[in-house]
C-alpha cells in the first residue's frame, strides 16, 4: 500500500512539473484521498483501495483538483488554495446518503484565483420512516399519522417499526404497504419486535427476594384484589414454611 501511494504521488508530482505556471491548470483524478468521507461507493468496491495523501494534491501549481470516486460532496482543502473537491454523485445510491445534497461543481477557472460553487440537483430522495408503536392500542392508525408527516412522493423509502410481542397481526403487510403507496419504491419494511419485560422491581432482583416477597410482587403486577391476595399469601406461607414436626 505504501509503495502504491508513493508511486501515485510521484506521478502527480511529475504532472505538476510539466505545467506552464502562466496557464490555469486542473488536476483530474479518480481515487481515494486521506481524510475523505466515504459514501455508498464502499458497497461496490472490490479489493483494497489505495489512498493518496492530501498534501500530495494541495499544490498551488494547480488551480483546481477535481476528484471522483467518493459519492459524498466535499472540499478537502477548504479555506486554502487550490480547492481539492469531490463533486460527489448526482444521484443517491443508498440510505447512507439520505439527506446529502447531490449536484455538480461550477468552476470559474483563473490562474491563481479560481473560484467554484456547488450546484444542487433535485436528486431522488431517500426517506427513512421510524415508528415506535409499542404503546399504541391502534398501531395501524398511529402509523398512518406518522407516515403522513413525511413526503414520500417519488422517494425510495424504508420503514422501521418497533413493536411489542403480539402486535404483528395488527399490522398486515398489505395494509402497511398501502400507506406507502406514494413512494417510488419501498426498499424494506423492518419489524423489530421487543419482548415484554418483567414488572419493575426497583433496586431489587428476583434472586434477592424471599418467596413471600416474590409472590406479593406477582399479585401486585397481576392486579389481584388485595383481600384475596392476602388470603392466598396466608395459604402460601404453609407451603413456604412447612411444619417439620
């Protein structure tokens, strides 16, 4: 990796040595640069990726360094000259690029005074809808309200539902997909089912409680009538402390 990085840097320096200093110059490259933020291109890469040091490119002999490969738009030399810019993809390729601006760079090329701006395009939106429905008596109606708060027109959508055990039948797949009808494409509907937990025992643990205490906690959790619970406790005491005589 170090040998390849060194060879690529030497090639860039050799190109810089051929530049007429009186003429504006642009370096165009398609590779990874140290410090760059990756995007969805990571999912399509095969093998290892050589990385070029930013210091190798930030040479004022260049008036603009136009980079491809990373799908995320970014200026790696912000505030300094020359601009070292990944224009990024013009379309989103995955949910890791959700919300990222997509577009192209418009460059005013002048020797030593190059300026540029990012022109954003109306790329297809990717939208994640998350809905925690564990405490809802009518989860489908609640989900309808949550989805209505999102603009799904022409969007690639994924839906992440958090449910409690037993709610799955209240959300038929056909009905859920019907609520997403405005989407261009439904990428996934994920259902995360959270098992119901035991009643809260405060700072106590079942292992640290006596039999009578555990039974009392059980009656409380089941909302057993206090008078009936007391009678059951008295009967249970005969089982917990049998007469050894």
